[in-house]
C-alpha cells in the first residue's frame, strides 16, 4: 500500500464542538492499495501519524485494501474516511 508523500490539500474546518469555533486542520491524501486502486483519504492526522498507523496495519495484514485500512485508521481518527471522486464533463 502506498500513501503519497505530500498532502494534496489542507483546509481549515470549523469545529462545532468548541464554543470559540477554533480552526481544525483536515488533511487529504492519495492512497493506493495492492490492487493499485486509487482512493482519496480525508484525515485529521498529519502525514507522519497516518504513516505510523499504515505501518502498524501492514504488520498485521498480508493484503492491503483501502476500505479495510480506512476502517482500521478510523479507530485512531474518527474523522478518517474515503472520499469518492467522480468525473464531471459538460
């Protein structure tokens, strides 16, 4: 499984849980699994932490599939999710 070295995009998202409406960083990554399927991943964890959990996941699995990794990552980052990308033409 490969996680790209750079964040595609970083945005600030308002946290509704805090009264002061502080900014929270959300990171977006491209991720490829063993089937070479490309997905995009949204996470509140920076790249280094996602890489840590990816190595942990790879140590306990023989095959790597993005949906399964996201489920695993979700245990450590409740905001982690796969983002579906669709083409639009006009």
